């Protein structure tokens, strides 16, 4: 029996990277999927790929900073597939780069609007649809950067710490309704988000990420999709309020980034947008 047979999921940020890998995995496990992302080209391709493998999937252009757009993606799931079982708040970007003093208030706010406010809105609007069917699973993508300073850019790291705390507070409030709320804290995952920041593309990213954690390879979208599948499925029926670390052992200890701490983030102050756009 497939793990998500008959379930319906909305996945934000599913046009690329770990969101796209998760959409493919959920579809293969029997779920119907709404792919919600700013990037129409990648999103349509992801939906097509799921359909070609026999699943129900649609793309809905969504900006997670816009409350009506998030609600629209959830409404689409209910209208198209009849229910909402799983909400995966995964959309993201690097956002404000640079030192604390060089970070503008505007770029701080833009980073938080996508990484934290977008997750809050995703949780908020998933609840009524899940309540109607007696429960559900809400998953959000945080980061190891939300657990430890220096593992990501400043505003990004603080927003991801917020996602972890939001997860716990929401889990307390929603447990009695059988709505589970968890987040995933990925380590270094080889996705377009990382490619944006490492000159030299995929081989250079591998060279950097293969050696920062005890398991000597970069993480993949599929590594995160596996964790999301566990949290989405009934296998995790008694799991809520967790921040699941999926990082090849990076957070187990030792010297972060093999002694080259923060090297990827020592960049001039600038805005780093969605990975499909050029910075
Ligand atoms: N790659 C890593 O090493 C890593 C580590 C920890 C956490 N993360 C987090 O994982 C999540 C997925 O990132 P990824 O690495 O797969 O990157 P990615 O760039 O491949 O995918 C992110 C997706 O989010 C979408 N997006 C960006 N802004 C959006 C918005 N306002 N509304 C809707 N969609 C938007 C992008 O278009 C893109 O498709 C992000 O939340 C990121 O912060 C990444």
C-alpha cells in the first residue's frame, strides 16, 4: 500500500529543489498534489512530471507573501481534489545577505515576509480545511541555520529560528484537533538556491557540500522528500511539534563547515531573490 494513497497535498516552493523532489515523491506514493510557486515554468513542468507518472497534479502560481494567494492554493486543492491532508510550507530564498549593519530594514522585512510570514499564512489557512476532515499534517522547511548561529545569512537564520518556534506553538494549539505541525531542518542540500551563491555550479557546490558533514556527500532534494513523506504519512501519527534535523550529521558537533565558518555567507550586502530569477 502506498503511503499517501488518497491524500491531498499543497507544496509551496515545489517548482524547484527539495519542494519539487517532494512533489514527485508524494505523487509516487499516491497523493494528489498542488504545486504552489512563483515560478510558472518550473511549476508546470513539475506538475506534468507527476501526471506522467499517473498522479493528479496541478500548478497554481502563488506568492507566499500574499495571503489571498496562499488561501487560493489551498482552495484549489479542495476544489480540484476534494480535501486537504498535507500542507508543506517550503518556499524560500536566501534573502538579505551581508553583515548586520549592512542589512537594510527593507530587506530584513522582505526576508521575513517570505520565510516566516509565508509559513504562518500557510499554517493559518490550512487549518479550516484540515478541521473539516478531522485532522492533517502541516510541515514547514526550517533549516539548521535556525538552530545554530553562523550556519546561514543573518536575517535568514533568524527567520528560520522563528519557523521552528512557530511550529512548536502551533503544534500545542492544534494537537487536540489531530492537526500535526512539524518542521524539517535541512543541512547543506544541493539545490538551485545554493547554486546561486557558489560560482562554478554543480561541481563546485559538491566540492563544498560533500565535506562539511560526517556523511561525506551533499544532501539532495530526495533526502528531504523522504523526511517529508514520513511526516506527511500516518507513520508519524503521534509526532508533532518536532524540528527534524536532516543534515548528514552536520549538527552532531565538530567544526561547522570544516573550519571555514560562514565562508559562503561572507558576501557583500545585497538581495538574493528566488533561485529562478537572476540576482
Ligand atoms: N538548499 C539548502 O541547503 C537549504 C538548507 C536549509 C533550508 N533550505 C530551505 O529549503 C527550502 C527549499 O529551498 P531549495 O533549497 O529547494 O531552493 P530552490 O530555490 O530550489 O526552491 C525554492 C523554491 O521557492 C520558490 N519561491 C521563492 N520565493 C517564493 C515566494 N515568494 N512565493 C512562492 N514561491 C517562492 C522558488 O521559486 C523555488 O521554486 C527553502 O525554504 C530554503 O530556505 C534550503
